[in-house]
C-alpha cells in the first residue's frame, strides 16, 4: 500500500502529512537487492522524498535528495516529481549507515531558479537529519517521524508523519506539534498495525475534523528510457561513439535508479544517425 495524506490543522497553522510507503519501499528493495539495513535507510529517505514531492506546486516540479556520508558511511540519492513518481539508490556497502557527511536538497518548481539547501548530517537517524535540514536550510520548524521495518527481504511497513508550523503560528500550535511528536513512538509499527488512514485518525482525528484532506498514491517509477539514453548519446557525435564501439565492442549505460543496463551495438549507433 502506498498513500500520502495531507491536510491543515490547528486553524491552518500546521501542515500535516501522513505517508504509507510500504509498497514503494518494497519495490526499491527488490530492484536493488538490498540487505535489510540498507533497504530500511533508503526506504526512510524515499518516504521523506515523497513528502517533499507532495509539496511541489508546478506540473514540472521535481525534487532530489543526495546524501554523502563521511568515511565509513554510505551515500544515497532519491528523486521524485510532482506526480509522486519516486526513485532512489543507496550504497549498501556501509550497511545502510548514513552519518557524518552532508545532505543536499534541490527543489525545482518550474519557476525561476531551483532552490538548493544543504546541511550537515548530525545523526544516522533519518528523521533527525531532516528536522535539522528544515531548521537550517529552510527555517521551518518541522517534526519528522519516518520509519521502515524489514523482515528479511520483506518490507513489513514503511511510512511517516511530518508536521510543519506555518508562518504566523501560535504557541498552542507549537505545543500541539511537540506533543504529537513525543506521542508518536515507533511509526513503522503504527503503519504496520493501522496503515496511513489509521495513523491519521489515531493521532490527528480530532484536530483534522472538518478539514479538507488531500489523498494521493506515490509509486516507485524511474523516468529513464532507451529513447532518453539515445538522445544523450547523440550529443557525443558519431566519431566518438564509433571509437567507443571499436574499443569496447558495445556501449553500455547503467541507470542506478532502476538498475537497468542499456546496451548499444554498432548497428544501433548507425540507426541513431539515420
């Protein structure tokens, strides 16, 4: 199940998002063949990416999150668009541990220049790192609770809750957000037991009563294709491509997001220039 639930609570002083990303995270694990720890870390990043993609306004909106851990830690990248088509990969060699480095976020809403923000990783906890990012780079008080739980190769549950205080918020709204963040313990366990709708009702049913609720369904979908790769190869020119074919026998382009290899032989290259 994949679901994103968004609404405003506390007299529109708090933006609330509840996400269930179990199916999406399972798909990412299957594509990359990850061990549980790495799959969970990528799953939590994808869940945060779903939240950010859900905040985009333009039809051409897109967001990317890049994490580069310090020596001994891993690296990861997550991207998504306004349609909530998400994709990502992680260097699983560090057991999914992402700490001690930096995180960069690029958000492009199709207007003017893309917004770029960055922060230092202060923990190997994805929720804490994203709270720190919103505080440092966007100056928005935010509480993040994301989690992903695996039983071997199976994603038992993945999802999260994000609460952001909006401009002009009062003390009561801030107190409510802090209280709810403390109340939410193991969000993956809550998602496993209740699903996104159940989590929404359990923690925020009273506060959200009468509010307009926006529900969408994210999914794991890469935007690469043979046609796009072909267009990139054309920019190298016929002579350069023929040189690579002569040296290597073929041209192979790998997509890290969907783990797909696109191979081009001599005949394929000739067809590109016809």
